[in-house]
């Protein structure tokens, strides 16, 4: 079942944490479902509080290494977005997270809430 919040939006892949699932388990499941990869190394970049249809806590991770070839399993299409062209991302919260990553921000316990 698809749940389009912004159909056609260029956004970072993501998903929800299921009941009883840890963040790590959700990350692994979502990456497998959406991109058919399994992370070998990942790190939390930041956490944003974001209001879309409801208030959500968004956890952004950098995937440093993975197993498998990236495949499109859920999106209309996949795009590699150059870091000097972040304006192509439709969600301001995604642009902020990538900017935090590029600035070398790390999770300090407070996150980088918006």
C-alpha cells in the first residue's frame, strides 16, 4: 500500500518505525524494502521534529557502506543529487539534514530540531 504525502516530490528515502521495532531494525527494513540494500556501516546525522500530516520525529542516517546494488523498489524514480544542488530536494527538512551532514554535524543528544 502506498501512502503518498507529496506525490512526485524529490525526497530522501525513508519510512516509519513499526511497533516493537528499534531504529536500527527500521533502518535496515526500510533500506531493504526501498533500495534493496543492507547497511554495513551507518551513523545518525541528526533528528528533526517536523510537522507534515502530524508531528513526526525524523531520524537522518548516513549510510557509509552497504551490501547489494541500489535498486528502485518503491519510488517513481531514483536520482543522485549533487551536494551543490540541494535545492532540487523538495522538502526543506531534507535539505537541512543534508546540510547538517555536510557541515560535519553529529548527534549531540539534542538533535537539530526544526
